[in-house]
C-alpha cells in the first residue's frame, strides 16, 4: 500500500488518532440500566448512538440492541472509563535504557514491560487487525505497556514494497504513540535465517524509520527477529553494521538483537549463552532477545532464559502458550512458570500474536478483525489467559 492511502485509512477506522484516549464515562448509564425505555416506561434497550458503561468500559450502540455491551458487533468499544488521571506507560517510565542486566525507566527504576506483538503487517496490519479500535482495546482495556510491530522482510513483506511498508510502520508508530504505548519495531527476518542476507535492506529501513521517529522516546528497535542456521559470530557481524546506522541518527536508542537458534541463545541449535558472553556486541544500551513457546520449550529452555538473564540484558520479544509453530494445545502450566520467572526477574515481554489468524496463538477468534469487534467475547482461550497476565496488578 502506498503512503497516501495509508494516511487516509487511519482517519476512517473507528476513532480518529486525535480522539484516541481513555474514555470519560461521567453521566453514562451503567449496564443493565438501559438508556431507552419500553412502552411500559421501563429501561429496556439502547438505540443507535447510545452509550453505556459495562465492566468499567465505554461502549456505543451501532443500532437498536438489548444485548450485553461488548458481546457482539452491535457495540463499538470506545475506551476504558477514566477520571482523567490515567497515566500512560510512556508518561510513567519515560526514556528507557539498559541498567546492568535489566531495563530501567528514565528515573533509573528497574521495570518490566508487558504487551502484545502484531502478526505480520502484510497480512494483519494497518486497516485489518491494527486499527484505532484494536489499539484502544490494547492500551485502555488490556492496559498493555508495549506493542511489537512485526514487519516481515520476505513472505510478501518489506522487500516487496519498501516505501509502502515504511509508511505503514510510521503510521502505526504514530497511532500507538498517541495512546502512550511503547513501540517495538520488529525487523522480522526469518527465512533465510542469516540476517546478513538482508543487510542492505535493513540499513535502508532503519535509516528511514529512525529518521522519521528520532524525536520519540517510546520507540525500540529489534534489528534481527530470529536468526537461525547461522553462528553467533555472523549475527554479531551483522549487528556491527546495523547498530551504527541507528545510533548515528538517534544516539540513545534502545536496540534489541536476536540470538542464534531462533533467538534461544543457541538452545535450539546446539549453541549456548557462553557464545554471546565470549563475543558480546560492543555497544551499550543493547538487549538480547529470547523466544519460547511453552508447550514445546520447557525446563531446559527456562533454565537457559534464567541463566542468560543473570548475566545479560534480555527481552522476551516473542512467546506463546502453544507449540513452536504458534498452534496446537495450550500449556498454561509451563507458560505460567515462564510468567513467574519473568516477573521475578523483571524481564519484559510481548506475546505472539494480536490477530485473528486461525492458529491457537492468535488471541482473537476468526472474523474479529473484519468486524472490528475486539471484546472479551471474541477472545480465544489463550487470548483471555494472556490478557489477564498483561493487566495483572494494574
């Protein structure tokens, strides 16, 4: 899609960017105290345009209805009810930086970010699953801190339309920033697994995207999603070429780097954390990524994450409760063990994925993005479970 088209559709999806905020619910009827009366004078329904509160959320009726707000497409979600004192994650934490083996706020406090990753933007991006409505839900209902925007390089992604996908990424960064979310820009190289294959494309993309967003303090850059079938030394060589591109434009940018073995510190390829320790990236403000899928990656992988995060700054930029392909049965027991580990060590994370893809790892049921109904009734089992972990304690 071209830039002019992307700019146009952002203003026609649900709320406009400037309207994206927590909702003021003062004076709005609370379900089931209906705003409209039946012939006997009893509250009975809502009509087109009527607003109602339910579970501390504000909804607007799309047409005549007596259904529960948020339960179906008769309702549009407008935001989480707020008295105007809600502080966004970026307001709370400010410019992030690496501190020792952790992530710290502008005030030098160790923090943990929790949020969601998009699916591939070429399939489920702007105007599909990433819209004003869905980002409102993520920011105000789920109370996420961060959204990861996954830009595939191949598979119909960036290499097919660099200008169009750069424009889409910039638009989504703006939309997320308006909601006070941190944004993880994910250079989603996957096949081929050697990030050096896309080195020239990566340099061009990060030059363009960092130049457009260098004024922001909420954007994080992941320069290699899941390096695979490649030695750590080759990933290290790639990082040495790409990191200066970003730092020459934005010196204090927080940068993430995938590790060998599909971002497992070599656990899936016969390598180890020691490979990175023996030859670390020679730049500051860098974090290394770790990915897991709880039904496939159990005790051994948890021990690798535990060991790595003792000695290196680690960010879990992708994980799921299913098998490594993002599908199959959920293993919530194994996933909770990861959640507990990451909470104890304040390891930030983004879950895969915020879409209505058919696989069990997509949080929404099929059709949710088409209908723009992102209510709890549209959550798959994993979606409800992950939402609870994101909003826990907030």
